[in-house]
């Protein structure tokens, strides 16, 4: 067994598919008395209070998510710029009380607002912050100290001596506490954890770009080495990725001796339910050594091409990158739209959202995700089912007609799909991903879908629109987009449109 035994990913994916039948025959009631706490708390560690006067970036959101700072840019990172990046990635933006329960909402979208992703930081060259390993606490905007010293060498060695990690000014680590999501979504939650990590990365990379800081997402690493570094068990909490922030241009130093972390954390709930199928896919997608990481890092897979089933193709001029709100304002305003008004958006707006969200991030894994969409109400574009070709930005019409009913059905019969202006569907050829990357490709595909979905979210909100992420009937979605989508699996849906609770805000 192990990463190259791709039958493990096939089994998990088929086991966790939604269908019209199994959604009705396997009901699940939520145990509200056992609801997990949304924060990981280290009561016995020292803390660094981060600046609260954030002065978030005014860079146009479309520009921030459509571009990236040069990888070799040696821009300094200080505590203020680091705080802006961390806040935009996972900071607490607002809270509300519903039925006596307090809900805290964060900068990036999360399935069910459950926030299973934890953020750690290894600082090596940040002005105003001692070199060390920290845990980011969004509740009080603090960094909890876990280790002293420069840990770039340890992180880089785990990723087969990745150059971006060796020279980084700081490294961000994302991990997933599975119970937070399985409490509601059971074994299927493994998919959702990578969506959530992706939405955080969408915000984080945009915020880094706004600071002029280059970054790279790294997913090929020795799991056990990373677990030891950030002090997690790899079973109830597993590592997702690393992000190299900035470039010192300096020779890397050896890391200190890695001793076990012994800090206690407060239990999330009175008991945690274990889902063996989730544990199995996480275990079978682990990499056991830096050699395993080197084997799949920077694999190349062919680009998207014109496939059978295209009726017509069109191109639209996207909006100018400054025709939107600034990144900071957008992230603070972002939410998840609960009802849409069935109003039309402009084709140029949809083109801007698709163009910005479909750009592959700078990463050690190849492009895996493709974008399909259903048009319900877009001015200048006929209703129908489409495929977006990221190279050239073309809209390939797959079939004409009004498919509001189908859009509403495919996303588990939610009105959101019926009422939205456009339903974006991120899909991947999982067999191709697994064949090239092993079971790790299953993680990477869902992570990339989350990045694309997260970018679509903020792009829509920057234009005065609304957005929300949705789950779906797996096989029915593939069938709807056939023959073009034959062999591809849906990974995430995002509905875009005008919120019913407001008229559309004018573009700046």
C-alpha cells in the first residue's frame, strides 16, 4: 500500500460520492452538544501580539489574484506586512449570534463555516519577529511560540531540498483537523478540508502579491518530517501544504535539533468520532520520504485542449483589473450568499471572474483542474452549458438552452444553483492526476479546486456580486457535461450572482 497504490483514492472517491439515492438513504443528524471548537488553543505557550492597525491593501482585487510577485523578489517582510498576509488568509472578520450560539467568520470561505484548517508559521527573516515556529491564533490575532530558531532547512529537506523553502523569509504551513469537518460531513469531509485550504491559499497568495512578496505552494513533502516539525499526529490532524514567502537571497543555515513538541492543547469537544475511510485515504496519500517527494515534484501534465462536444466558441474582453474594489475591503466584506435574485450579470464580469480564478498558482504540482459552467443569466451570453479554456480565455459552448432546473438539481437541489447567474463547476481527470502523482494527486486536485473557488469568491465580491460554494451529485454532474467531460470528476461548485438581499453594487 502507499501513494502509488491509486486504488485507495479510487475507492475513497467512489465511496464518498453523492447521489440522489444515497443522500436520502444515509441521513446524518448533527450532535450540537458535541460540536467541535473552531480554534486550536495552546494554553501553555507564550504569545506575540500582532499589530491591530492593519491598513489592508488597496490593490485592486482582480490584479492581486491575476498576478504574482517575482519569485526572486527580495522584498523585506516586517511584522505589519506579515500580519496583513495572515489576516487575509485566516483572520477573524466578524461574529454573530444565532439561536444563542456564537459564530465567528473568517477571511476565507469554509464549508459549513467549520474552519478545519490551522495555520503555522516558521519565521526566519521577518523584521520585528524572532526566528521560530509559531501557531497563528485568529481569535486574538496572536502568534503562539512553539519553537525557537530557523527551521527552513528542516522544511526544505522534507520537500527534497526545495529552493524556494531554503531562501524563504517565512514559511506558512497549513494542516487540517479532520474532526472539525467530519462532525458535519462525515468521511466526505476529506475533500472539503482541501477546499478550505485552497480558499485560504487564494487569499494568502493574493495578499502576498499585494505586498510585493513572491510565494510558492509546496505539496510534495515527507509527511512524517512535517508532522514532527509542527507537532501534529498525522491522524486527527494532518499536514496539507507549505507556502514559501519571500526570498532572502541568502545561503540556508542548518536547523536546530528537532525535539518533540510537548505543548498541550484544549480538546475540541467531549469526544471525536473517527471515520476509517477518511483515515485510510490520508494514510495512503502520504509520502514517506524526501525521495518520494522528489519523484512527484514538478510533474508536467498536458494543457487543456478543444475536446468533442463543442458547439461554438466565443471570447469576451475582461474588465480592466482596476474596475473592482481593493483586496482588503473585498476580503472584509466577503461572505457566502444565501439567496440570489435571478438577475443578470455582464459577460465581461463573468470573463473577469473566470480569468482570474483559473490561473494556476506558482506551485510544485501541475494544473489539474478545469472549469465548466452553466449560464442562467449573463448579459451578452446565451444560456447554456460551457467549458472555459484557460489558455486564450475562450468560452466553449457545449449545449444551448435554459438549464436552471438542472443547475439547481446538480448542487443537491439547492435554490442557489437555480437562482444564480452562473454556476461554476471545477472538474478534474482524476485518473490522469493519480497516474502522474499517485494518491497525492487526489489531494492536489481538491486543493487546486479550492484555490480556484476561493479566487472566484473574492473576484465576485470585488465586483459587487455574491458567491457561495456548493457540493453536488457527482456522477450526475459529469453526465450533464458529457461528452466533453467524459472521464472527469466534479470537485467543487461555486454559484455567482446578484444577492437577493441587495441590489447590485456599482463597480468603482
